[in-house]
C-alpha cells in the first residue's frame, strides 16, 4: 500500500512494490517522483525525515533536514531596525543546505533492495512529460506571485506567464538531466559533482550563502526514534530536530490521564481538552526544542510522567486557560541553547513514513539555472529573532536560533504505531506548525474514537499553538459546538488550511486500509 500526495507518484511506488521492491525502495522512488510531479513540496532542494520500521521489529530514523550554511549567523535576517526581514522566506538567502538526495541515498544503502538507478528512473520518465491535472494547474498558478520574481522559476513553472492548463504536458528537461546525473552518480554527484558546482556558482552570483564546502560537508544523521505508549499502543516517532514526535507524546500523555474521549468525537468538551493540551505543548516547544547537535533537548524531562501530570492538572474542564498564563513548563533546566508526506507498507510488513519539504509552497521561489529544481526556504524555520513569530506564527527561543551548520527545528512528524508489538498504523503530514496537531488528531480519531482511517482523516480539525492565543477551527464544526467553545473562553478563529494527513492502518484481518487527505489531491493504492 502506498499513500502519497500526488497520483503519479503513488503509482510509481506501487510499481516498485509490484516488482518486488521493499518499502524503502518504494519510498525512494516516490520521493524522486514527487520532486517532478509535486514541485510545490516534493523536492531535490529541500530536506526531511524518513522513519522506517522493518517487519523484524528494527526501527530507525534518517534525519536529512537542511542545515544552515557555514556563513549563516544569529542575526542574518534582521534589518537595520532590528526587525526580521523577508530574506528568510523569499530568495537565495532563504535556502538551507539541501538534504533530500543524501537522505534518500543513505536510507537506500541501509535497507534498499533494488538498484538505485532503477528507483530514480520513474522520476526521469515523468520529467520527460506528464499531463497536468486541474489541481496541479491551480497550484502552479498560486505560486505565480513568488516564482515570477525569479526568471528561471518563471520560465519553467509559469511558462513566462502562459500558465499551464489541465491536460497539457509538463516537461522538465533540466530536471531530467539532473535526475539522470543523480541516477548515475548518486549523492556524490549532487553534493560534489556538476550539480553541486552549478548550485554553488549560482549562489555566489546571487548573494546566497551555500558554498561547495557546505554541500560537500552535508551529512544525513541517523537517529534513534522517540518511543512511547498511548492506551496500549506503542508509538515510534520523530526525535529532535523534529518537535513533532515529542509533541504528540506529550499531548497524548496529558490526554491519557483524562476521560476526554467519553464526550465523543467533535464535541466541544473533547475539543477543549485536546486544545488545552496543544496550548501547553506549544508553550514548551517555544523554549525547549532545537537541533540536538547544538542544544541539549531534555527529552526525558519533557516526557516525564510527573511533569506531564502537572501540566494536565492545570487544565480546567469548563474553562479555557489564556496563553499569557501558560508559560513553558518549569523543567529546572540548566541554561544551555509546504511539505509532503508518504506512507508505505510492503507485503512483508516493512513500513516507511517519510515527510520532506522545501518549507513554503514552492520554497524560496528560486530555481537554480540549468538544474530545474526549486530551493527551500527552510531558514525561516529558525527563530530569525527569538521571541518573534515566523511564517507559521510560531514563537521560538534561543534553542532554535540560527547557528552555522545547525538544523532548524521542524514540525514534521512521521509516526508509526504498533498494537501488541505488530504494525498498526503509519502516519504523517505536511502543514507547517499544524502537522503535529493534525497527526495527533488522526491518531486520536482512530485509537480513541474507533474511526476508520479515511473517516479519521476527513473529520474536521482544529489547531492551537499557544501563540497566537486562538483556537483555530477548520470548516465543518457545528455552530452549537463553536458556541460552546466560545462559552468556555476560547478565542475561536477560522483556519482555511490544516495538515494533509496520509495514513495506512492494518486491519484486524491483516489487510491494509489507506487513507488520503480529501484536502489535497493524493492517492492511496495497493495491489
Ligand atoms: N518546514 C516545516 C517544518 O519542517 O516544520
């Protein structure tokens, strides 16, 4: 079973599985395919996380998050008056050193069974041309404001203003050649070969920071996944520099000690409890999370049962807290410092949850001339000015300040659940700061409310991230529910986009049920 956010890419994954490839082979092929067919988020110029759990019980986590270039500095995005500029969001200086090609190759070397070139080949084929769908045409058009600022992006993705129409063929010859080089030369080509040289030269010519040394020095980090338990299920999830795994474990910890689920899915009382858990977790996120290679993330303290119980105890069933009164918890710490997701399970039961990103839709808007791929604006995931909100409105502290070679804190939350030691669920999502709350709610809908995977994904979602002090609701909640939430003191606001969750749940009889988010235009398929 493959669930991805774009149908051509899902089909590529199914073909790899059918040909005897395993879940890691399929994930590599789908990720390369998405770089062609879903360029707003699928990428060569970004980074991400790949969580794998093999059928034999082994699990590991590949962190191929972008890193700050060596020339990056704490205040690099502050203007003359000390205010953050838009340089962390748009243009050449917004890009971190890409990790995707390294991450895919590292995972493939460890667990892949098919030849590398065979897994890049479907993406090469798609780069020769594929028919534009209606949603893709609209997506490209929606990127016009950003991409028209950069001639190469304007030429390739906007056809110099003559936007692609549904059913036209979209061919990307520059990207095709880049992929052909990667198929032949692997990550070494991307980080040291022609691709690297052209990328570094273009950076220098346009005031960007990434150098050939930054590219040569890039390494994927293999990390131990975070693990926890919730109501009899084992959770395997993303460790820092993801903030998401810790987030879902902490929020589940707060919820496990309540009977919130007895109020029923979608009830104001249940939403209230979950939103208050969210508020408390995001307060901690603002202070205590960052790249573990640079900042000591006190994971065990943040997940300590007594600590979580104290956070839970401050939740009042009938009354919303204010974010002003909820500070990051007292850990008694020593002072120190548009994304996409795919879920795959192969016939042996090996599972992969892969989330990767160029951050905003179409990243920083820049396509490197001659290379055909967009660069990320992941530098905006750092705290450009600790204490001030970023693109997602997230307030973050010194723990996530910019430092050379550091990885920005992420919300990406690829997660796997086990039941009685056996694979139960593979889940993850794009959606910036809303990823963590989206993944949490889909898991709660399945585990606590007994929904099937598609219903769990389709159910309307809400989001609270401490600051701003608002309970964001997607459309679909009844006016009565909204009134009851307001009566509890929540400042309710409408949100037009939440995470797009892509998940697989193993059924009691062993069959796989795939759910793809109706908010996006993906596809779940098996064989
Ligand atoms: N770029 C979004 C995230 O990593 O959280």
